[in-house]
């Protein structure tokens, strides 16, 4: 069998407190998912939302024979990129950059928030617009801008998979009562995601449900955030002062 016959898509879903950051009580509490996405032929991968124990995440990639060549950040919150949260300092991209010199891919609207939260330099960032494609090896990853939870929240669409960050969970969606949140924007973002192919696999930023992933068709059928059919119904259900 030639290498062309082998699917080059490399993918790992990693749970904080179980697969990495096992000694970190906040990692256990927050049940974040980090992801490795790459090309098994070129042995390059991107790390999605590294936090808590970046050495663990880099070591997992290296144990698979993969080299991390960049970071995809879904949004600026410290449990996804590092920083201070609830009186705790969470390790993230700043610590990662001390070990590997790689670009941090962020949405344009999220860049100032990421810089403030993590303390890294704007020279470390690659700023993206909606629909930009990030390539790792021969694998393409589309940046889907989904504001609502934060101004520059983005999901990542690749190989029939949607890494949905804190925009869409299998049950529920990201909070819209935090700095930079917007209830109406969240409705638009969820409507956009609902238009993806039904067999798209949704891979959220936290394990708030028993299964770690689900097909979009099932999420749309079972997730209460898709019950409102109009913006007015959405605002009545989810709007807050």
C-alpha cells in the first residue's frame, strides 16, 4: 500500500485532568478538551487550545512522532490559552512559546483580548478573518468566525470535523453574560453552524456531556439552543439584562 492510499489526517482529542494536566485540580474541574490536528505523512500538527500543562500536550504529539508547528486558539479565555482565572494562574501559550517557537492563530477580533490575557507579543500572533484556511502539511483547516461567547470566537472545520470551542457544546452553548459576549451574535453563529452538513462531527471545547463528540444532526435535534426558530424567540429565551 502506498502512502497515497493512507488517510493522512492525524487527530487527537485530549481531556484535561485525564490525558494531560492530571495533577492539576482546575484541569479536572474545567474538563477542557485540547486537540491535535495534522498530517500523518509530513508529521506536522497544530495544537488547539493548549492550557494547564503544555509540556504534556507537546510530549503527546512527540510520542506520536508529530511536531507541533502552530496553535489554533478558539478564544481568549484562560482555560483555553492560559492566564489568570478565579484566582488561579493557568499555564498556556506563553509557556508553550518558551519551548517551541510557533505562530498562534487567532481571529482578528480576538487578538487584543488574547494579548491582554496571555501577555504574549503581537509578533507571536497570526491574525485571521472569517473563512481563512490554515494549512498543516496537506491538511486544510477552515477558520469559522463564531462571535457570541467572545467577539472573536472561532471554530475549526476540517475533514468533516468541527472543533467548536465554547461556541457550541453537545448540550448548550457558550455563556453570553461575560465581557465581550453578545446574545444576538450567538444566535447568528449557531445558525451558521446549523447549516453545516448533518454528518459533521461536533467536537466541543469542554466535556459537559457524557459523549465526547456527536454528529451535528444529533446535536441539532437534542440541544435546546436550537429550539428557538427565530431571533425573537432566541432573545426571549436567552436574552439577559
